[in-house]
C-alpha cells in the first residue's frame, strides 16, 4: 500500500547535495560557509527539491576536506559557528526544506582526541577504539588489505609498535566497531544532531564500519571480475574481493542500533552510502529491508563511467528487484566523488535534459549535486591546482575529484562568478560562468528550468517516485516502462540515443503529461510516434469510469 505519512517524506524524495566548501563564500576567505548556504536556500527551494544533504562541515584538519573529522559536535571555524548552523537549519525549515547532514562514522581524523589517546599505548582507556594489529613476523602489515586512496590499508605507529587500519588516507584511522564504547560514542554523536533538529543523516561508507576480527586477507579477483564502479581502473583496490575488510554482517547490527535511536524522533531518515564493486545492490537490499537499518542506500550503479544505456538501466532495475525487492535505493548521476556526468557520459545539453527527466521517473529517491541543475561539466585543472590527495596519488591516469568540486557560480558577471570575493580554494571554471543562475533562473528552456519542471512532474505524480515498476523494455536505443501506484499508471518511453527511432504508444487511453517531441505532436493510442534524439513521452493512463 502506498499510505504515506509526513514522516515518510524521504521515500521518493529529491535531495540536493551541497558541498559546503564550494557553495557560497560570505566572509571572503575563498571557502564556502554555512551563512552562504543560508543565503542560497531560497534558490534551492525554488528548484523544488525536498531536502538538502550537506557534506561535512565539522571540525577537521581537512586532509580529506571534511571527511576526516576531529570533533563530531563542533563546526569547523572555516564554515562558521554553531549559531550559524542553527540559523541555517531554522531558515531551511521555514522554507519547507529538510536538512540532512553527513556523518562520517567509519573513521575519524588522526587529530581526533580519541585517536591521539589510542595511539599512546596498548593499554590506555581508548587503546582499542581503533583497529590495531601486530606486524607479521617479517615486519610487514597484518594482511593484504588496501586503502582506496592508494597503498596498504595499514600504517605503522612506532609508539605502540603496531599497525592501524585506514581504508582511506593514513590520517583517517578506522574506528573499531567491535568495541562497544565506540558504538556508544558514535550513537551519542547522532543523538546530539538529532536533538538539534536535523532531519536525517547521509551516512558515509556504511559497509566499511566493521572489519573481520580475524583480519583474514582478501582473495584476489581475476582480471575479468574487476570493475571500476567505485575506484578508477588504475587503482589496485579493484584487484581484491573485499570479503573481510568490509561488508561484515555486524554492520547491520550497528545500523539497527542507530535506527532504533532515530525512531525515537519524528520523521528522521538514514541514507547510507554503500560502496562496493561486487555486491553493492545486495548490500543495499540487506541494509534497507524491513524498516530496521537505513531507510535508503545510495547506489553507485549510475555513478560509473558506463553510460546509461537502456540495457544497463533495465539490468540494474531487474537486479534490484531480485536482490533488494524490499529495499529502497537513492539514485545519483553526479556527486563530489565522481566526474560530473555530462562530461563522464559526454552528453549534449539536450541529452543531459533527457537524463534529468529519466532520473525523475525512477523508482527510489533521487539526489542531485550542486551545479548539476545548471548543466555543469567537469572542470579541467592543471596538476599544480589539484587539492585532492586521491588525484595527486593517481595522476595523470586519474585526476581525482577536484574537477567536480570547483565552486558554484551565481552571477556570470561577478568576481569568481559570485562565489567569493577572496581567492577561491579551487578555481571557478570559465566554462561554468555563462551557466550561472543569473542566466538561467526564470528562462524557459534553460537547464535549471528543465530540472524544475522534471522535479515538479515527479511530485505531481507520486507513481513516478514510489510506484511499482512494470514491464521495462530495453531496445538498442529506447527504454520504455510503466509505473503504477494506487491505480495510477504512467507510461514512460525514452530515446536514449542520437538517432531517431519510431515507437508505438501502448494500447489504452493516454494523456501526455510531459514530452519532448519535435513539433509538439501529442501521440494517440497505438500510434507510431517518432522520437528524435533524446526525446521522450511520459503519459498517464486514462482509466475508464
Ligand atoms: C566520501 C568521500 C570520502 C570517503 C572517505 C566517501 O565515500 O563520499 O568523499 O573521501 O568517503 O570518507
């Protein structure tokens, strides 16, 4: 049944991701801040989204730009103060926007006082708060686990004469979830923010929380089994099947504790990030089934270099049905970790518009990334401008994540596109300037207006976000499917190619609710319709009385 209460707002919602460093600077230090977000909330509300997810703004040495937290309950001064946060939250709520914040619980910064204490000795109060292990007899690391950001996942600590685990940078030590005090401390962090009134959490890397207690080495994958869905092909992280370094069943035990806490509050939500090249959708299914773990999981299927061909989309949804029928996905094409999808899939503006409409017809929730609504391409940066340690490590084959993190632009004529009057921490892309909202908002046919329209359509027809997916048909060029909710049936057909193709409207009476057809032809039942490149028809079935 589709009975929705206001607490279920997350189900099928459209979430707008803000990367705070690059959104809007208000104190001219070249880095975005919370006051900047507050200033732009009405722009976000006007887009029509339900919620924002704000990437980390907590106290941090910024080795991984905030994904390395040294105090989970403090705002980093570069982003403002707790008062600024409270004001921003209140403003968002007054505009009807939900606010989700990004909790990075799997690891902390090495500057966190917990780690500072843990590394001191093998027998202090927090000695087992991180994952410590003795070297092998030959002095090498305890096993073959790799860090995503390059090299071994183990870093030597001379004081303890032991290694500690880090799945990302060596300055991001992995918290030990086998230690009950660690779980308790992290639940306290969640409680702190829930009490402040946030509407939910985007949970970073939830399948990395727990490691195998026996520290077994991961098996190798054959070259054919490797895939680059979560790391670039030049990264040897793809060579392993990460059976033991992540995806442990105890992850769900912690998620259930977190969910129990969350359920004590009204209308809050958990969006878990599940990064796994082999078992992503299965894990999504396990973690979101039965209202006991996360409400939804962030899927990586459409964040890859692989284009959204009709076949890939239908294979993904079929697989989701097989392994996660009771689960809930959140789809994204772009975010702060991957090349912007217009560049990744080499899309024309028209193709990008078609993709945005397609996303708004997908069952699940949907996440759009700042600048996507303006049609941003990946920014090109020379090596000397790179900030991301991941890109610096794998340059030049992989340039890292700076190209998708360059600042927003607001006004085509203003200094730094209106982002900052200081020296922007990453250069504003010249290619983005003419795409500023000053050139797009309120302009018919602009990318921004297109997103607005597609989001409004999704809200007007709940079958698009929450309905069952029926009869998905993929051909070389077209993807057709129906969505059904409470008797409302919607038919969608997309030409996902550069060539024209003729399609048949299905039998029955249809009222077109959205279309991109040359000549604005309204198709009739059973009629052959010519879909030119990236054209589509979305139609509501008219039921006989
Ligand atoms: C975040 C990344 C971050 C990593 C480590 C992720 O998946 O999205 O930006 O570098 O977790 O926290």
